[in-house]
C-alpha cells in the first residue's frame, strides 16, 4: 500500500471514529454534523486517483473544519451542562506503551523500519517500565513512610517520565505525509516571534544539532510569556523550562538515528523536516494557546 492510499485510509478511519463518537453521545438532532461527515465519507470513497498536494491539503482542511465544528458543538454542550466528559486517569504504575500511529516502515527513507522498531518497542517501552517502577516505589514509600531512597526514585521518575511523555509527542509529530510548512495560527505565531519560518527552522535545526551529549530539541509554547520558544534538553529533562508546553519535539539521542546515519546527526536532523506532521503541531498549539496564565 503506497503512502497516498494509507493516508486516505487514515482519513476514512478518522471519519468513522467521529461517527461512532456522535452515536455514543447520542447526537441525533444535530443534522449538520452528520451531513458533513456523510459528505466527507462520500468524498473519501470517491477518491480513486493520486491527488495533488493541493487536493490533499483540501481534504485535510475539510477534516480540520469538521473537527473544529465538533469541538465547538461539544464545548457549547458542556457549558449548558448537557454532556458529561469522563477524563481517563492513569493510576500509579499504570502507564502503557502507545501504539505508533503508522506502520514501522512508514517514515522511510528518512527513518528506517529497523530504527523505528527498536526505538518504539525497546527504548520507549523501557521508559514506560521505568516510570511505572518509580511510581510504584514512591507509592510504597508513602505507605511505609520509608523515604530512604527518595532521591533515587525521584530521579527515576523525572528521567523515565519525561522520556515517556516526550516520545509520545514525538511519534505523533511525524507522518509519512509530513513536511512542508505550518498553516493557520501556528504559522502566524512563528512569523510573529521568530520573524519568518526559515528563521525558526534554522534555530530549531541548530538547537538539535548542538545538543550536548543526548537529548532533544523542542518548540514550546509559554502560557505566561504568550509566545513560542525553541529549547534544548539534555537527556530528557535537563535545561528545559517549567510552565512551557511542548508542541514539536525532535529526539537526538543516538538510538534515534545511529543505525542509519552513524555519527552524522546533522543529516538526520536535516532529513527529519520531511516528515514533520504540522497538522499535529498545529492542533497542539491551538489547545495550548487557549491556556492563559498571567505574566510576571
């Protein structure tokens, strides 16, 4: 299955999930949403040829518009108290490894299948296991009032927890249909703060290439300063800033690229831009930008 057909199938699955969600919430009287989803289904099912970039962008825009209308609809329902949203909570030691949102070979030739399997199944899993172990041992410490190992388990909590959360963002920040440039509010905010998209891209690229040792490059949103920023993080959690929300993250630990790029981290970083999932970054930004905390 080529990348185009895989992308169309993903859109179809997303559309069906939206319909299932409407059914679960018993949304039977909002005909406009149903009509749009049905029309979108017909559009996807009628897509039998390779689409141009413009046509693919049009499909994506239609999906985004439907998603936004659904969010606005349920936001209004929440305001009048007609819908209850049950938020899932993760108990101590209850974290699980998320599935990749694409096939292991989907990001080739930029990231090989071998790397993706090792990176996701081995490395990310080790962070999930480490986080669960740290949480359970800290829970035991609270129950027994024995905090003799508090320093060790606190460090393990920070290291493995940050590794788990950053990798969870990282997988969704990439797509086989990625690349290009951002759109909408994120594009405007990047241009407003960094001056232009190329200026931002250059800063992010150099931050990634020049992380000392192992770590990450991150585009974050600061709810207090009300602007974007590019940060570096050594390991998973050093040199970062509190009160910021990660939007786009790039793993520059050697396990993320060495099997394919050897010691040429710069080549890995340059090629990575071809698979950035700007749609995911834009969605994260729009949610983060709604958070307003007073500056000081």
